C-alpha cells in the first residue's frame, strides 16, 4: 500500500476508500472517489451542505496493477474496502516505514502519505507531463491548485543557469 500514493498521485483517503469494483484490471486503471463539499462564494461554512461524491479514473503501471491483483487474490476481498484501515493507522504505517528507511522530508520534517502525492506531482512536471493532464490525475478542481507545483527550487535555478552560455 505504501507505494500507491507515490505512483498514482492519489490522496490517502482515496486509496483507503478503494473497493474491488473500483479496480479495472483489464485496462489497468483505478476509480478514485473523493468527497467534496460544495464551496460557498461568501466563504461562510454551511453545515447543511452535504458532501458530493466525485470520482475519476486514473491509469496505473503494469507492475502496480499486477501487485494489486496479487493482493486482491490473496485477501479474497469481494465486497467492501480493499484496505480496511483508517487514515490515522495508514499515517502510522507510513511514518514507521519512513523512519525505518531513514527517510525525511526537506528541513528534517516528518514524512507523511501526502508527501508522496506532492512528489508524484513534481516528478510528473519534471518529466514533461502537461499541467492540465496533471490537474486531472490529481483530481484538482482548478488548474490554480495544480500550479502550486510549478514553484522553482533554488537547485533548479543553478542547474539552468549553469547551461547558459555568456
């Protein structure tokens, strides 16, 4: 489960919400569900607003699809969630694995499942995935949300400047 957010860009809640019928093995894709609350223009919270379930299909690599198929066969999951744990437990598993591997985020901050989502976005952009495609993969409602990943890293500035001939 740990590699899924990193290879799909999915939110941990989307991964934990996966059910057997959300996996299309033939086409190597997943249906990710996201609960979104309608936003009000006046910015006042409306406790009466019910969350709307939205979903998107995302492709997965053949290796990840094979791992998922093996997992489903071994667990004999037919109905219900594929991963019957909560977000807190998923965070604990992720944190413990990162510690055991000696992995930290920049600035020695703790690492969490959402770190993989951010890494996915940055890797996609660095490898030439168009931002409008990334927007769809991440399930963002607005391209402005996705544009956060276009921030320039100082190391990138040095690398580009080193290629400039004067």
